[in-house]
């Protein structure tokens, strides 16, 4: 039973912050590359950030300097800290381990 469960989404004003969490079970979490994706209405799903098993991080250009991906292997959890949020960040955010998807968590940035 591989399961990825995202949480932490919500409604936030522009310039605000949210921290998303993805709790993994059923996998040896520490060996996997973990990614955060998002899908906005009418758009394709895109990779937002990725963190390797060794802790290297990569971000799509639109979130560089604002988002930070991290992982806590002891808790089998990957995080996405989102600062300086913009309306264009509005999307459903998904966690992925290369083979499985979480259910997604909605992030809405609006005044």
C-alpha cells in the first residue's frame, strides 16, 4: 500500500505563505526522489520542485527564490515551503515519488 498524502493547502492572500506536506507510506522513503507538481485550471501539470535522495533540490524558474522543497526522512515527509505567493501559483499541488501520486491539495492565492 503505497500512499502519498498531501496537506497544508488553503486560501492565502498574495504575498502570503503556506507550507505543504506530503506524508509517504509503503515505500522506503529515503531512497526516492520526491517531487512537487501543480496543475492550474486549464493547464498541464508541471513540475514545481524536486529533491533527490541526497538532498539536492531543483526548481522551476517561476518559483525560484520563493519556494523551498525539503525532506525529513525520519518522518517520511517532504515539504514545500511557499513564500511570496502570487495568484498564478493557484493550483492543485501534488506529491510524486516517480511512480505514485497523492490526491492533491488545493492552493488558492487571492485577495
